C-alpha cells in the first residue's frame, strides 16, 4: 500500500482528493491537514510514502515547507495547486526544491476538475512512491553570486561537447552539477524530461544561479564553451556538426520512449556526429530513455558515465544504461562537475 498524506487549506479539496483516491486498491490516505505546521505533527506519528501538498496555505506556504522537508526528511511530494496553472515558474521552483511531480487544480469547477483528473493524480502518486528524494549537499557556488564579470573566450573550445540526460529528480541534480562548473567548461547539451513551457523558466532559473550561461535551446544554436543548452519541452533536440563547430537542431516529431524531448534522440545524434569528442552522462530518472543512445555513443568512441544508485532520486534510467553496458563508469552525483571539468581540461591539454 502507498500511504498518502494531503496538506491543503481547502476542506473541499481534501475531501475530494481523499474520495478520488479511496477506490484505488494500492493507495490509502492516512491523514490530512489544513497547513504544514499541523501536518508535520500528524506525519511524525505515521510517516507517509507520498505527500500531496498545496502551495498557498496559512502559517507556512508549501514551498517553504517542501524545502524544510527535503533538508530534514526527504519525502516524495506531489504539488497540487492552482498557482501552477498561473505560471510555470512556481512549478519549476517546486521541482527545483525537490518535488517529484506537479498537479494543477483548476480554480473553477474544482470538484469536477479534480475528479476528472484523478487518474493523472493516481499515476503521479504511484510514480512518486518509486522515487527516493535526497537532501543534496550545498553547491560550491553561493546562491545569487554574480560571477560573469570576467570576460570569457567563448570560442576557445568548440571541439568537445558534454551531453546530460535526466528525468525525475533531474531538476535538482542539474542545478547541483551546473552551479559548480567554471565559465570555461566545455559546451553542454541537456535533455531533462519536462512539460512544454516549463523548460524556459527552468533555464532562466539555472542561468541566474550558475557561472556558465544556461538557456533554452533554439534551432541552430551553436554549442560552445561556457554555455549549456536545454532542450525545449515538447520538442526534440539533436546535435549536428557545422564545419569545425557543433550546433543543435530543435525539431518536432513523435515521442521517443514516450518522451519529447527524448534523451535517446540527443545521444544518438551525438553518436553519429561527435562521439570521439563527447562525454555522455545519464542521470536520475524513471524508465529507460537514453540507455540505447548512450550505448551508441560508447560504441562510437565517446566517454560515458551513469549516475550511481545511492545519489539518484530514481535509478531507472542509469540502471537500464548500466544493464545494457552503455556506461564506462558509474559515479555519484557529487563527482559529475569535476568529471566535466577534467574532460574539458584533457581536451585542451590533449
């Protein structure tokens, strides 16, 4: 059984959510509360497997509570809020704080909308129960530090490229890794499974926190040192060679491995066009997207690394890559930024 606890200041929402989940044979609602402070008292008596959490609440807002929870006792959390309908930045903040899913409740016709979306909520709860959120250590870069004053030679290294692929838990993992990278790191291309329109806000958040430039990729953007390009939600991103340089193509197409963007699409394009000059890293996430693409990269001469189980929120994607023989090495998340820097240093000095 998956034990669920609901925190929402609306008695109607708590009632409807409990009713929606009551008929599921593997889910039981063990408690509910109108605000986080009351919730934590009840949760300590019987800790849930999954928390369903609103954002706007009295005494303490949901994001503050989520951040505190992830520091003290990381728990799979689904954000269920009307705020995620108004702006994607709230959803991105929640995912970056450690939420494993976001569920939007409409302001109008609340009871009907929640009942209509109950299947989606159940799926998110079932997926959430498979995750293991972790309290990440502080990064080496202080939050808000403006470290882009010094000029950067953007053209210095165009021959090397780093590709990162991740899903559930990836928002936190990417922030942890990218915030530690120096401005002269190799060019980076990223696929993070994320809904359409979320990726632009996520890229802007990372760009504010990181020394390197981070932005959502545009069609035919050039890959260069000090830049990380994030595949847009709802589109695929692939790498192509253009003369002596690399650029990305942002294209539409059917989902691959049920995802768009797909890690496999990116990794396979790198295997075709840049493998001997590439480092591929598959990170936390559910499913097997990226495993075969990483194998193609390795077979064509790329360096390949999988995140280890102990540091993953979900070990699915790295596990499948390891089983397939795609990864040359299995490393903890706290080594990823150093490995990227070493890859860049070896490229410059080799």
